[in-house]
C-alpha cells in the first residue's frame, strides 16, 4: 500500500513534467513538485532525488586539487589588473608531472588548472587574444601549460578540469556583454576541443566593470550549452549547475549538509526570483531542511564543494613559504569537507620554477600517508552490508576485540537518495551503551571524531529519515594525533665539509 502511494505520487509528479525519470522511482538532478502535494508528500519525494552519473562520479573522487598558476605567480599578486607584460611569465623549471605525482601520492583524483585568471593571461596559445603564453619567453613562445598538464594527467590517470575566469581585466570587449560573451565562448570552445577529455569546468562568480563603465552580463546558459555539447561528461561547478560552492574559503563544511536542495543552480532569471523568494544563497546555513522543502517548488541534486588553499593566498608567494597549512589543519579540513558530505578542492599553487614547492609537497605526502594509514585498518565487523533503516531503527555491529577507536564513518547509498535527518552512534563499554557521537545528515560520507574508547560493539540508530535509509557503510577507525609539524619542512641542507 505504502509503495503504491509513493508510485501514485511519483506518477502525478511525472505528469507535471519538469523532471527526468530514472528506473521509475528516482528523479535525477531535478524534481518539480506539482502544487497539489501536501508538505509530508514533498518531504517523502525529496528522498527520491538522486545525482546524475557525472555528479555521482564526481562525489566519489573526494579529493580534487586546485592549481592557481599564471601571471600572478610572477608578479606576486592575487588579482592582476590585466596590464602585465607577458614577458614576465617565465617558469625556470616547469614540470607538470611533478605536480601530478605529488598530488596523486596524496590521494588526489583530479586537477583543476587556472587556464585564465582575472588578469586575462591565457596559459594556452589561444587564438582569441595575444595576451597568452605565446607572447612569453617561456619555451620561446612555443609553450602550452594546459597541454603539458593535460598530458601529465593522462599519463598518470588523473582527471583534469579547467578554471576559466569569466572576469577578464585584459579583454577590451569586457563590459560590452555580447562581444565579450563571444570571446569567452571561443576560449571555452578551444579548451574543450583541443585537449581531449575535460572532467570539470569551474566557473568563478567574480564580475566587474569593463573600460566602458558597464558591468559585464555573462550568458551562463550559453556557456552551459557549449560545455554540454562539447564535453557532456564534464561537471559544471560553482556558477555551474552540477556542483555548488560550500559558501566559504576556510575549508569548513556544514554540520547539516543536504545535497538535495531548493537552491536554484542555473544562473538565469528564476535563479534570482526563486532563491530570493526562499531567501537562500550558497552561503545560507540551511539549504535543505523540511521547512525549506515545504516552501520549495523545485528540488535539485546540487552537492557541495569546499575550496581552500594550502597557503594563505591562492597563488604562490615566497613570503608565505612558512605559512603552509600544518598536517593537523589539513586533516581537520578533510574531516570538515569529505567527512561532511562534500568534495574537497585543495589549492596547491606551483612556484616560479613551475614546481610544487618542497614544503607543500612534503605536507601533501604527510596528508596522504596519514589518510591511508587511518583508513587501512577497519575495526567494524561486517559494516559494508547494506542496511535498510526506517526511522527509529538500530543495528549492532561487532568490533575487533580490544581495539581502541576514536572515529566513525557512516555512508548512505546516494544513488537511492539522501535521506537521514538524525542519527546516533553508541559503544558497548563496561556492560553499558555509551553515546559516542550523534549528528544530522549523512549523505555520501560522514566522518565523526570523539575521544579514544574500546567498545566491544557499536550500535547505530537512525533516529529520523525521510524514507527508508540505505546505509552502505558503518566503519570505525583509530586516528592518531597528527604529529606536530608546525616547524615547516625545509629541504635537507648539505652537511658542511669540515
Ligand atoms: C575567487 C577568485 O577571486 C580568487 O582569486 C580565487 O581564484 C578563488 C578560487 O576564487 O573568487
């Protein structure tokens, strides 16, 4: 009976159009509610919104590296004004493979390169402007950073994405909206046709005035269409409609992070009016509560990405060599992003040689070692068996005898939707159940830390769920305190000859 009600509802929704259907019961990426639904029916249907295959694959990557490299690397700036002389771009020992190897060893699965930042200098020999590597002395003007990074990624089986800043302080057409949109479309087209597979396009939202004093109006929908036609497997992030910005650049995810949200992802007219009506933006605390869903007309699968730099700036500055984030900070960022149902986009900016600096490379190695040893030893017995849990359901798991734990991992099978609204984890210690941790959303992955305990059993309770939750993983681990590395790593000096 229950199932029939759901199917009946789904049928009504399908009749209303505005959603794409998969396997009869799920709504990929978007669900538009017919206006006859009650609040409870809307909450129930929210449980059936699922990612597209591209979004699902993106979520599984967990770790993506941002590479801010370009004119600013050589001028010491964060935002160039576009008048920089291309002759300044001259890496002395450019080595994209060194980036890929350092990042891959740390567990990163994709690299996103700033093919053009706000200063407009293009890292590939574009035909759209002379302001590019072709006008630089690097490789006698024959170089192509995008190509070399793409090839290094290809060689090491690393995914590759691009950042192409819409804000361009060099382009004379900027501010003359149709003309600049043509130029931007041509740049996108070059990048999406000259370099093989592109896995992500990352759109920054920065917007300025052109020399004519007018604010540039970007044609986002046209940009989306270019990507969808040339690289249909690429995900579009931030000002794009597949991946959402978490809302800060400090590496902080939300305690309650819903991938199913009424936040409108397409930058068009209804983006302004719907998000305005619901009073939400990517920085809002609440993007998916029951209260919001009751008010919503449409829901989207629009998961969160946490972007943060390993250094204070996005670009490399030698004076920040001693401010590379510590292992402890990076581990905390990992728990606050990947461990809070988001992807992590960690920026690691190469230096003026065109290499990842020794300090950053060492910190990446430490992070990779830490994470792989943390998750190598699974201390829950049979935590990988799918558990279909209703609200209030509990399940006990045996632990490896006598092993201390201080971390648990919970996961939902998001291909069946994100559903859990609150949960509790207890440990059987000294003949009694003790609460170890509790939380709200789970989603793709939730990691929680607590003090060291040695329970013989764990009990997980799904207190509230929007429909039957598909718990695909219950894990427990022992996370050692990252060793104090505040003393930044420096390359070993040659022993002095005596
Ligand atoms: C921002 C830019 O203005 C920064 O320079 C950086 O690229 C960051 C990732 O996005 O909006």
